[in-house]
């Protein structure tokens, strides 16, 4: 991409979107377009059409989505499928109509079957049953991948999809009802230490294994994909029998219990970790194969400990801002 290219980042205030903005600016891209939800409702087709007609972005990164953990997915399944389908349908279709050069659609590792061979390769998509707790969200993301692929085949677009593993970092969601597991654990353990508690309770058995990628690593991987030279990009979008999907992860996973212990060590919590066995575990394991990305020349920079340290620092800054108090560094 030319450094002056007009790039639209949809969902720029979220965890991934904010990291994309940071990385784009860090790499010298200074013609970045963004809109808040108040300024542009991405579920409104006519509003999205007017935006593309007036702004005419050259590149689009679709990071906008309704996201959440197991509790949120179980509680609001209709919103998860409806809002995500509307957002991605509007942006992908109007990117085509506006002649966008390249589009990157961000999905999720939950698109893969629940009981998948590990590590999970891109070709395992649609080879088995999905995890029931996030099926509506996963189906919406699968539809987005299929839409990118279909537009490439029919209209000659260059729309690709990145499937990130669990992401965390600055601007994460720490709401106890809607957050994902790692930020939820950061908040729970921080609050337990601050309150002088001697124990915490986490959902499930602690045995499921999860892979996590720091948000700035994910953003760098997305920009890497969007910036591939024409030869590599043409190879990707010209494949007729496989969707243009790339896993973006670390290739390393840990049990929820081990992750909780790592966070406790970073925060300095020495209490007991208990389990609520009445709560679901979710998918037993979701480790992504990142061989396709490695073969293109990309790999992540942050390990889990360094990433959690940075995420915890960002969380404390958020607390300072929200509470107007200094939090011990």
C-alpha cells in the first residue's frame, strides 16, 4: 500500500481497531478514515452507501463487530447474528460497489469446528459441528468469509479474511458480563488483590486450552496481509477451491488455569484459584496453525507474559481515567 493510500478502519475504537490505528500510524500511513457509531451506523445500509460514495476509500479493514464471551453469546444470540451479518454485508458489498482495491475481513477462530484436529488449519473450516455457545456469532463470521470469496470469484475483487485467535491488549473490554476470558481474569484478579481477598473463582474446570495474541501483533499481521505484493495477492484470490482465509495467532496455547496463574503472578495475587463447575468450559481447545502466515514471512513478536504485562498496564491506566485516582504501578 502507498503510504498516502486512503484506508478505512471500521471499528476503530475497539480492541483490534484501535491497535490497527496505532500500527498504521507507526508504519507511516497518515490518510486513515474512521467513524464512530454515532457518526455512522454500520447496520444501516443507506448510511453505509452514502459513506462509501462520499469518502471512496482505497483500502478497507473490517474490524467492526459485536463481540463478547460465553455469557454474552448465550444471552444475546439474536443480536450476535443479526448485527454482525448486517455490518459485514453492508461494508463488503459497498466496498465492491465503490471499487475498493483491497478489503481485509476480520473473523474469529470460533468459525472452526468444536472438536477440531489441532493445530487448526484453514482447510478445516466447515468440516464439523460448531461450538454451541457461540454458534450464531461463528455462522455470521463464516458468512463474511464466504461473501469475500464469492465477490472475488464473481467480480474479481481482492477481499481476504484474517482469522485471529483470542486477542487482548489496550482498549479491551473488562465488563464482567460481556468480556472475554483473559480481560475478565485480569479484572477479577486485580480486584481480588485490591480487596485483600484470599481466593478467586473462575468459570468451568480450568482445563480448556486457549491461544492468545496481543492486539498490536494482530494489527501488524493484518496490515502485512493487506500490503502483500500484487503477485502474492493475485495467487490468493485466484484460488477457486478454497476461501482466502489466513489464521493469525501465535501457535502456542495454555490452559485457562495456567493463564490465570500467569496473570496472578504478574499482578501479585497469591490467593487460591477455585472453579465454578456449574459454568461451561466452551471449546476444549482452539490452537491455530499459522503456517500460511509464516510461509508469507510473518510471525508475532510478543510472548504471553510480555503481552499480559502490557495489557495490565493499559487496564490500570483505564482505571485511573474512570475513577480519577492513581493506581499503584
